[in-house]
C-alpha cells in the first residue's frame, strides 16, 4: 500500500525488550507499531532487546500493522549494531531518534542502499530537538523518508516548556513539522499522551491533533488504541457529507457549473479533493479492519 494511503491512526510503542508486549501487539487493533530499541529499553537490556526484536520480526505475525523499528541514535554506542541487525531482516521502516539534519537521514539511507533486503525500507524521523524542528523541511525531503513522529516529551524538555493541556508552548514546533511533512508528501503522527489512564485527556489531545492535520497519534498503552482509532477516522457524518458533496458537484458539473451548494456551503473542486480523501481513508480503514 502506498505510504500515505494507509492509515496511521494508532501508532503504538512497544519496548523491544518486552516479550509479553511483543506478543500482545499481534492482537491489538493498531494501524502501526513502533518497536523500540531506544528510550523504552534500559541500558543493560539494549543488546538483548536487539536480538529479541529481530527474532520476533523475522517470525512475523503482525499482519497488516505497519512495522517501524526505532533504533538508538547513530551517535550512540548501540546505533550502528542496531542498524546492521535490523537492516538484515528488511524492515518496513526504521525510525531515527533526535534527528537534527538531513545529513543524518542521508547517511542511513546510504547504508540501506547497500542491503538488498531493504529496497523498500522507509526512514522515519523523530522530531524532538530544536535543531531538528528548524531543519524540518530539509529532513522531510531527504531520501527514503516516510514519516515524522513528534517526540513531544523530548521537545518539551529541550524547549524548557511547562506542561499545558492546550499544548500552546509546542504549537509552533508541531505546525512547522506539519508544514514540512505536507510539503514533502510524507506521513506525520503526533506525540504521546503520558497519562495513559486519563481517557478524557487523551481524547482532547487526539482531537486537537486531528484538527491540526496529523495522521494519527503515537501511543504507549493498549488502553489508548480505541480512542485514537476513533479520533483519526472519518466519522459516518464525514463520509455522508463527502458523498453528498461529490454527488452535488458532479450534478453541477453536468449542468456546466463549477460550484455546488451543500448544507448552505459552497462546494468547489478543492472540496471534492478532500471529500475523495475522506472516502479513500474510510475505505482503507475498512480494508484494514476486515
Ligand atoms: N504494547 C503492547 N502491550 C502493552 C503495552 C504496549 N506498549 N503496554 C502494556 N501492554 C500490555 C501488558 O503487557 C499487559 O498485557 P497482559 O494483559 O498480557 O499482561 C497489558 O497490556 C496491560 O498492561 P498494564 O499492566 O496496564 O501496563 P504495565 O504496567 O505492564 O505497563 C507501561 C505500563 C507504561 C510501562 C507500558 O505500557 C509501556 O512500557 N509502554 C510503552 C512505553 C514506551 O515504549 N515508551 C517509549 C516511547 S514514549
Ligand atoms: Mg525521544
């Protein structure tokens, strides 16, 4: 499936060292999984997690869930071995943490180019440092790029912001990354909501991310999946409106007109592009869930 046509409503982090969670993920209705070798894995467990994860991915069982492996940074003592081990299994995507420049993506892309199993492998980037945010446009346009993951915890730390429910201190960074992702035609998913037992708070933050234009949200716990799936899917009302807009516009066109009116609002060609995207996304989700 084309990179942007597939849904990324729910993107669940799983510590690469946690065999129980690796097994559990096979049954969860998530659109994508980030198998983590970086911050969710303790230093002493790094080498073991690499092997555990490579074996689990090679064995498979994750169905249509898009599989992304978060590596340790290439400037750490584990990064190069992570890349070697994971590249050998030809992953769908590798996710690089704390990306600061397009050159970092280019270096990993050059390495993947030498591995035949990685012909289709995409690179995703964690956007979580001031330097990375300022270089977002160049990073998004780098070779093999498939998507951005907002690392809002690291970013808040680097910016020295305080937590606010409305995320006002982070909005400029989120929107710069959205601009860069959309300009380059790559996917972009929002940061995690730390209070994983607070369903109301999660829902508010999912809706904010959806309104801004994110494709979905990164998650840390299975209890968050259903809320993200609902928030980032077109609603039945969205689908109904899209169908009526398309029908009205086609009828107007048949009469030689360039605009239609639906529910008291003007419908032009550009609205039809959005309407068709809504229907395509609803169909892709239905196909995933069937
Ligand atoms: N992915 C898959 N399964 C998960 C999971 C995850 N991220 N988090 C929890 N589970 C599973 C547990 O294994 C448990 O499964 P079981 O019913 O088969 O035993 C079930 O969900 C319930 O888990 P629960 O007891 O409520 O949570 P916990 O106390 O075991 O774990 C966290 C809580 C936060 C430590 C855990 O959710 C986690 O590690 N999340 C990911 C953190 C991460 O990756 N951070 C890096 C990016 S921010
Ligand atoms: Mg981080």
